[in-house]
C-alpha cells in the first residue's frame, strides 16, 4: 500500500483510513485512523486539518494459527 496525497484525491466518504498529518493528529502521533465526512472535511479535524496523505486500512489478519 502506498500513501495517497489528499491533493490527488480523497477517500470515499465514511471510509476509515490511515492518515498522515505533518504536525501530528491532535498534537500527537502523525499517523492515525480517521474518516472523511465530505469534501475534505475530516472527522474531528476540520477542513484545514493539515492531513496531507491517507491510505486504506490493511486487511484484518487471518485467524491465528
């Protein structure tokens, strides 16, 4: 999986994705799970959130052996 620039495209509305924010999401870790509400407006982040990249969440792991 590769990071996708928000300037290239956004995920589907309500799709949970990994996001990267240069200064850290909520002032902490720069990588978090978020979802898009509409037109670049991220849940709990706002339109000008500083989120620059996103990628789909990985698949759920197979049942443990």
